[in-house]
C-alpha cells in the first residue's frame, strides 16, 4: 500500500511539474508575441505610418504622456503622429516584462529612443506601461499606454 501511495504521489508531482513547464512556455510565448507587437507599434511610430498604427490600437485606446500629463485617445494620437515633425532614429524595446490576466495583459517596458526634435538631439530611456487586450479569436491590441518621464541615456 505504501508503494502504491508513493507511485501516486510521484505521478502527481510529475503531472504538476509538466503543467508548470507548459504554463511557463505559454507565458514566454505570449511575452514574445506582445513584445513583438509593441516593437511593431514602435517601428510604425518611428516611420510615422498611421495606417500601420491604426489596427494595433484598440478603438478605446488611451495614451498618457508622462512628460506633459496629457491624456489623448486613438484619433488624437493618429492626428498628432501625422503632424509630428521630429525625426526619430531609434525607438526600441530594451527590456519588457508581462503579466497575463486572461484576455488582458499589462507590461512594463524600457524603451530607448534617439532622435532630433526642434533641432536638438536627444537620447532617452523611457519607462512605458502598456495594457494589451484580446477577445476570443481576435488578435492582441493595445488599449492603453502610459509613458513615464524619460531620462537621458548614459553610456
């Protein structure tokens, strides 16, 4: 009887370990997918490609600018992007971690940006909080982003 209990306990631990590994793999895959989606958004923003940005942002999208405190919606962000005269050379995710909430995910990313605005060169690291949403059978979209004030990139 003791042998049978040991076998059952061993099988239970193997199953639990296997499920944990599977969950970790799914989580890592989702994190890669969301990081890729966010980098795709950054690439479109750098290129000022409003057609590429539009489907990435959810219809109820909210953007909070940590530099000014201003909150804008999807239409306002697309309009501002089209009118932007700054030059962005680099806009890249340096690091990102994601928390999954079944149909939603919240990420914190460190974004490196290099460019020129009003004749001045800038090199900043900006912390961004991103809210991703997905409904069954649909692709992930970005529902909200919040930028913290940037800090100059150090070498």
